[in-house]
C-alpha cells in the first residue's frame, strides 16, 4: 500500500522469499498521527516454530501500535522506548499461552520522522538505512557476527556468509528485560529511509541496495526490484522493505 501526505511518501512490502513456506516478517507504515507521533514505520522479523515466528512479529507490531496510540506521554523517544519494553513483557506472557509459542521472539525496528529528524529504536538485526548520495546503516545489528566484527575477529564480508550470522544477541521476547538501542538523526531534504529484514541484506550488498534505490524515482518500483533481486540471489529468507521519502 502507498501513503502520501505532508510531503512524505512511503511504501511497504513483504515477500515470503524462495526457500520459506511461511512469512514470519511483519511490516507497518502509517503517515498519520498515532499517539504523539506524526507517523510510524515498523519492521519485525519473527523467529520460532512454524506458528510462533509469525505470531511473534504480528503480535509485537500490533501491540506496539496500540501502546503508542494509548500513551499519554508527549516525548517521542520515551513513548517508543516504553512501548518496546512493554511489548517485550507482553510477548513473553503470550509465549506461555501455548507450547507452539514456546521460545518465540522477534526483531524490531521502529522509526518516526518529524521536523526532519529521524528517531529510531532497534532490537535485533533488522536494519534502518539512510540513503542520499551514499547508504548509511543507522541501526547496529545485535548479532553474534556483529560482535565478532567489532572485536576484529571477522571482516564485514566474512560476516555476511558466516554460519552463525542468524544468531542474534537481543530480541523482543528473548529475556525478561530488553534494552532498545535508540538513534536520533538529522535528515537532508532529499534523504530516503530504508528499513528491512535480514532477508534483504543477506542477499544484497549495501552498494547494490543503494544503486537500486537511486535508479528508481518511484519508491514502489525500487522496493519491488529490491525484493526481486533478493529472490534472484537465492531468496533464502522472508524479505521485507519499507522505503520512506521526504
């Protein structure tokens, strides 16, 4: 679906990929007010058994929307931070309802933009990039291979194909307490925001993502080609993409 308002445009899409039977990703994009936020964009990549990952991502996104809309706080960072912590508790409770849900969890990236400032919360290894002349990863992966890269044990290129690249160190539903990593970024007038699950970034290099987004004036076409290319390169996981243009 596409939304247009206030000089901002967004397109969100998700695809099951080639190798998976169930789409455990869940995306959300809204250009209208929700609570104290003027807009809201979310990507969640669920994990767990057949039913569990799908349930975890959907429940988490729907609950975050509700918590933000019901909050009477007026500070965006506080509202988002509180919603992430609350949904973590609620997902753990949900997981106890059924054996099928045992151990379920999800990544979560939440973004909102106002006054040309981007506010982001991240848990896990789904990502948010800012794209202008270059592509810049704003979020930091909470993953085992990212820790190995930071420790100098792996190169970036080795990390993309490492056997443990799917091991994440932080997730919604993973532990009783979760600490989202928060970012606040000043945006240029022609910036685009790209949010995605690792089904995209494991299949495409950052420079390929940049060239595809820059090639298309239409963000829907850009998102469509990103998904197509990820599938052409193997489509090993569900692929989710949100592109926001200012």
